[in-house]
């Protein structure tokens, strides 16, 4: 009898993060550059949604009308999703256009719109007043309509997998620029533009869920994002949405997570973790060089303690990079060390880019990752990747548009 050949355990492949087709900006020490401050640019015009209810009344008076007109305008804009003076017949006809223009100056120009075949996912590319480009994605699910909004033009967090991170931070968006994305989406829904024409146009149907997972790091634009959240949730002077339906996500700006926990607005909080070990996360999410995995998880746990709201951990599953079984176990250990019942994990397969190091994990690997977390007592649900066919990942549409603009500006003979 011949001796069996010893089976050598194959070492799991470890792919390290690196940029493909672009060069990451680095600081003097060679670390990925983090940009927290918004570059100085011309500010967008002040809009109703930037102001507190009291400041709206003051502004209306400055424009020569009695303060109660502010309430009428709030209703037109936040409840009926209109900027059109012709529809605001309860406002005095004389000077109405100038008044409405003064309170609701145009903020977003639609540049492109991409839809899935069934029309239940729509991606918008918007141009801001200064030419900066941002995106939002509208998705119909059974029983809910979700809008993924941008909070910054560009982003200063420099994550190597992210199209938005490539160009750095152009500027913070104003609260009204954030709100306007929702108003425009609600207008489209009210006009029957989202999904199956037999089902759309339901009386009163509108965006029910907001996720701050478009362009930008929301907590790096804290004050304006919070003003936008206040407008979304204000039942008397705003949109009257449920705070629970609003998800504020971050790559881990710890001091801002703590601040958010003290706001007494119980939004859903999501930490985009993507790796449970500092060695990988330092490369994958450069802000980890400031606030480590454990610090970010401690802050997330504090959020749960202060608000009673269960925290979401977002985890993009990237083939051979962060999808190893031992990483699922390590993540489960770190979460369980901080208690039970406070957290939910949402792994999401990265949009597949065959041949790239940034591609989605194999299905059996995804399932194993999820199984290990669930077995360890951590509720874990694999998310679907909506919008694959329409450049669903954040920043892809802007990148495509900017490439097209560059191509268009290159003389033909070059
Ligand atoms: S992944 Fe998010 S935080 Fe990172 S660069 Fe992209 S937009 Fe910014």
C-alpha cells in the first residue's frame, strides 16, 4: 500500500487594496491624504430648507410679505414638492415669481438619468450651481421607497475602491441641496415616474427611506447634514419623515458619531466597517489611520446605548481581500465582546468588476461569511446590489460624466 500524499492546507489568498487606473493622493509621509475641510468655493444660494422655521419667517418679511407666507411655502415645497409659482395660487399674484425665486432658488440641474429595465431603480446625475456634480439613486422595494442621497460633492476620505474618493473633496453640500434631491425624487414619484405604471402614482406615495450612502462622508459635513435631517423629520415645518427610516452612515469619524448620539434624533446609524482588523482597514479605509476599528466599534456601541437604536455594520464583500472566514469570526468576536442585541451586519457583495482586484466574493464565500456571523449570534443579512446595470456604485456616474467631459474637451486631432 502506498503512503497517501499529505494534503497541504492551501493558504487563503490575501489581496491587498490598491488603486487601479488612478493614483491615490498621498500626504508628505506617503499616507493616503485625508481631507476634512471643505475647499473655499462660492456658496450655493440660501434656500428655505437651509433656514430654521424662525429664520424663514424673517426672510419672508425681508422680501416684503407677512411672515405667515413662510408656512404656505413650506407646504408647497416639502409636502407638494413644487417650486412652480403658477401652482402656488394661495400666494399673492403680484411679485409671486420673485418671491418664490428668492425663497426657493434653483439648486440642482438634472444632467442625466439612468433607469433599470423595470424602471424601479433610477440614478440621477445633478449639476450644482457651481458646476460640481453629484448623484442620487431612487429604489422601489416592496413596501418602501429608498433614496440614496449625496452629502458632499466628491469626498475627502480617499478610499481606494471608491470612484468618488479619487478626485478628493470638491465641497460640502448645503442642507437645501441635500433636501432638494428628495423633493425632486418625490416629484417624480408623484408624477408616476418610478416603476410599474400599473402600481405607481398611488395617492401620497413618496420616499420613505433615506440613506446617506451616495457621494461624500456625511459626518464630515455634520452641521448641514443635521439641518437636512431636521427638515426631513420636522412634522410641522418640514417633510414629516420617520427618523427611523433615515440612515446616516460613516466610515468611522468617531467624535462625530458621539455627537450624533447626543442629538436626540433617533436616526439609524450605520458604520461602514469593511474589515475587522486594523492591518487591512488602514489600507481599505484610510480614515482608520485616525480612528481604529476598536474605537469606531466602541463609538457605535455608545450610539446604541444612548439612542436604543440598533446599529448597522456595512461590510462590502470583496473577493480574497476581506471575505475570509477568519475575518467573519473576528468580526463576530469583536461585536459580541461589546454585548448582544445591539448590532446587525449587512454584508453587500461589491459590484462585480471581473479581472479587477475589486470584485465581488464568490457566492459560497458570501454564504459562509454570513453563516459564521449568524452562528455566532450576530443577525446578518446579505444585501442585494441594486443598480449594477446602471453604474450603481457611488461616484461611477460622475466619473463617467467627467471622463466624457474631458474627452469632449480634447481636440479631435490630439
Ligand atoms: S467610500 Fe464613502 S467615504 Fe470612502 S471615498 Fe467613497 S464616498 Fe468617501
